[in-house]
C-alpha cells in the first residue's frame, strides 16, 4: 500500500468527518444539509473557511467561537479525528478494493448514526435509507464489475437475516429496541455478509453482547435493577466492527477448538 493512498484516505476521512458533523447537527432537526453555511448557534456569525479546517480549526480557536467566544463542543474535532484515523487504518489494512469501500461506508454512516442515537435516541430515516442505498450501489457495482456475484449474494442474505432478527426482536420485546434499530440492521447485515460468513455471524452476536454489557453498566450507575433504556444503535455499530475485526479468528477458534473437542 503506497503512502500517498493512505494519506489521501485520511484527508478524505477528515473532510467527510466535517460533513458528518453537519449531518449529526442538522438531520435530527430536519434542517437542510446544504444551506445555510455553518454558523455559530449563539451569535449566528458564519464560520470562516480557515476555522473550518478539520480538527486544526477547533484547536486554533481553543474550542471557542471566533466572534462571541461561545464554547464549541469537542464532539466536532473528535468526529473529524475519528473519521480521518479510521479511514486511514482501514485503507492501510485492506488496500484498494471493494471491501475497503464497503468498510468505509460502514465507518461513515456508523459514526454519524451512533452519534445521533447517543444524543437524540433516534436513527433518522433519511440516514438509515441513505446507508442502505449507498451499500446497494457499491455491492451491485462490484458484482457487475467483477462478474462475481457470490459476495453480493452473501450481502443480500446478511441484510435479510439481520433485518428478520431485529424485526422479530422488536415484535417480541418492543421496549428493548426502537424501530430505527430494525431499519439499521439490514445495512449492517449487508456489510458483514459482503465480507464473509464468519464476520456476519460474529458481528450479529457481538452487538447483543456489547448491548447487554452496556445495559448492565447503565443499570449499575443508575442503581436500578431494570428499566434503564440505553440507545442500542451505537452497540449495533460496535458489534458490526467487532465482527469485521475478529470474525475470522473467532470462527476459526470455534471450529477448531470447541467443535473438535
Ligand atoms: Zn459565536
């Protein structure tokens, strides 16, 4: 992997991180994502181009508006940094190819949706729909370009499987998750299925394990034994990333060590 390619991925990640901040702030409020230009929510002054540089702009301004000194949330540079760093790492590890594009799609929408869910407890329809459409285009284009439909077929099976799993869980236990989670599930299944069966199976289970751990921690902190609602979307995304990273090793370990006993 050439350095220039990784540097390009980091820069693209930083720029998309900046756009992700716009989505995180505006989509839940139903605002346009193209206009007006970004402005300070307190004094209304437009953000100058040189202060809009990802991460560096926030550091330069020491986290305050240049006009009225209102504090700017550290979420902005954090989202930009996380997006830039993850784009670089994914590209470095997987190289150019369809898997990289699918993974970067997961990283972008996953980070945006997790941040919105944490803040508003919602997964807005326009974003879960855009995630699904982007994946459908990438998966279809890859299959047409390579003439190999096996990844696309696994991707569709993954989408249907996780859609059904979450749909059934929602019907059986509506308090446990929101319908937004059901709409996010097929996209995560499509990503994991595209990568492979081990990633799909481990990623699907990992979401519930992370969610259960987060639920227990939330109940302990609230000193309650039940009834503490946590947003589940972020744990679905973390679970999918877990499947991406450890899916193959965990599946190999399971088949070799557990089943062969
Ligand atoms: Zn201001």
